[in-house]
C-alpha cells in the first residue's frame, strides 16, 4: 500500500504545487493499478478524482495528525508531492522537490517560513533514498546546495492540461479598461517574479500595458506596480477570466529570477502564445526553442526590444505560436504520473 499526502490539492488557492498534487494524484491509481493507494488530507474537497481519508486538523497537520493516521494504516511507502515529510514518521518515504527558492531568494520569505522550509527540506534529503525533482535545474540545486549525489535524484517534469473552461466574455476586459494591447504576466506578485523589470521594459513601449494576474504577496511591490499608468494588477482571477487574458494578450512575459520548473511558460505555450522569458534557472529548459529569452540582468531597453519583436513581427509570431503548441504537447500530466509511478515501483 502507498499512502499519499494529497493535502495541497485541497487548498483554496491553487498555485503550482497545488495543481501538481491534484493532477498527479488523480492519475496515480491508473498509472500503477497493481498498487493500493490511500490518500490523506486535512479537509474535504470535491473533484479530486480519488477517495480521500480526511483527518481534520489545523496548522502543522503534516507533522502532527498525518503521522497518527499513518501509524494506523502502516503503508509500505509514503509519497509526499510537496517535500514536507513528517518528522515523526519512520517508514519509507518519497518526496518531490519543486524548487529551492527559499535558498536562492531568502529575502522573499519570512524568517519563520524560511527556517521551516530549510529544516523540512534538509529532513527530506536525509530521509529519502531517492528524491524526485521537477527539472534538471532543481536537481542541480539539490546537488549544489545540499550535496545530494546526482544518482539519488530522478527528474520528472510537470505537465499541462487543455483549458477546461471557455474564456469569459470580452466585455469583462472593457470593464477593466483593457481595450488596447497588453502583455500578460501570471503569478504571485513578489520580488522573485521580477514584475518590476517587466514594467520598466513595458514603460519603454508605446500604448502597451502590463497586466498581472495572481495573488499579491508583496504589498510594497503591488503598490509600486499599481502606481504606473502602464500596469494593471488584477490580483487573483477566476479561470474563465484567465483564459480570456491568455486569449487576448499580445504576448506572455515570464521575467522570474528563479523558477523550479516554470509552469507559467508551459501554460502560455499550450495556448499558442508568444512567450518572452528570462534566461534563468529552469525557464529555458521548459521553453526550449519555442520561446524568446532575455538575460535577467538585461536593462529595460533590451527587454523592451524583445517584447517589441514579440508583439510586432507577425511572421515570427505565427512561427512561435506553432512551435509553442508543439512543445507544450510533449508535457502531459499522464507522463508526469507515469514517471512518478515508476520511481514508486523502484522503491517498493
């Protein structure tokens, strides 16, 4: 029997880790039907696609309540999709390391969060005979930062699903005053996502707006962005609105200084968008030849030049859109689940 911590998939706000957990866990029983699967969470949520044993508890659920449930079930392996392995659990474990952003950009985290992430990740490294990384970039981070032997790390890339909802009516853009050309950036508002650099570049362009959709984690940065006439910060948007933004955006920019995988690149490419991404961490690994790049240290003029090409060269736009869809098609959640199931078989 394999126990799975599916708790991230039950959170109200779904970012990369939550989406990964939901999509992979829904497919694991089909990827390895010879295994018995037991999914655990702290709260119920509809639409997960698997039966979940709910063990109600508040903060520190994975460290307090989950180990109690595991002691009763006695699984042969615990699979944790988001690296936090219970300190009180002594059984065989497997986890996924999505990134080491808290090591690369510690200022983006509170002291408490940073301390907990470092402690839990070091514990995961110590407890796991094999680790899964979502990219070669994250694998190298594990080797460089924690001294993990390369042969202990299996790389299993993330996947993408076709849009499940129709775009919202175009009138919603009119209500927001977005009637002209805009460049879209999807993700949390925080220094590591580097929205300030994207805005500085957009301010060098004529009649172009930077639209940012995602939770606002850095209040000071959000205020700075909102104070520009060239930027609209929308906060969290629903899926139909997000699909409308993707559909109408002239291009998608991913200026992040660091990403463990770069799911925003893949999401944009799957929708046939021209992607302009920073040449940093895992982003070129995901985008390949189907995206345009700039060095994260580039000045605003250089980034503005890349964005101008992305918006204005129709022949290039057609070519890149075709290449983007083709590359995105290589990344599927079925492949991700199959890759994880293969590592689980190796351990059990």
